[in-house]
C-alpha cells in the first residue's frame, strides 16, 4: 500500500529556513494532487500548499511569498521550501496525496507529519 513519509522539520528561530520532503512509497496507483497541511495544538488543520498532477501549484495567503511548493514526479516526492519562518508557522506539517486507482474509488493518504517549531 502507499505510504507518505515526511521529513525535514525541526526547531529554528524566526527568520530561518527549512525544506520539508514527502516521499510516496509503495505506489500502486496514480497520484493526483499532493499537498501540505499543517496543524497547531488545539487548532484545526489548515491548508498550506498543493501541486496538481499536471504541475499547477497554489498556496495559502498566509505563506505566499515565503513558501515554495514543488514536486518531483519521477521520485514521487513533494517538497516545501520555507523561508523567513515565523512563530505562527509552528505546527505539525502533514503531507496529503489523492490516489487514483485504475479500479475502485479514489482515496486520500496522509503522512504522520513532521514537526516545525519556530521560536521568536
């Protein structure tokens, strides 16, 4: 089955940069959109950025100009380059992928997440 594995999180000070990676392993079907979401303790999960299967990307207003999402289709990897990090960026960053099997119903897969902590 398909699993998503995120990496790259850490503890940094405001203004620092981090690059997150999400690798889809044991891929058995086509992948439509891959996206990053984040969630702070006690808060709702929020959308961060996404890349569609045909290369169209978009991101949330809160990260525009600071985060860059990209996708390596050959290696089934999603990246999130984050610069000028702010304390409000703190949270667990999770990768999401929409799987499209040849037979059956499309479904979503979520990774376990990687922690990003930004201190002031």
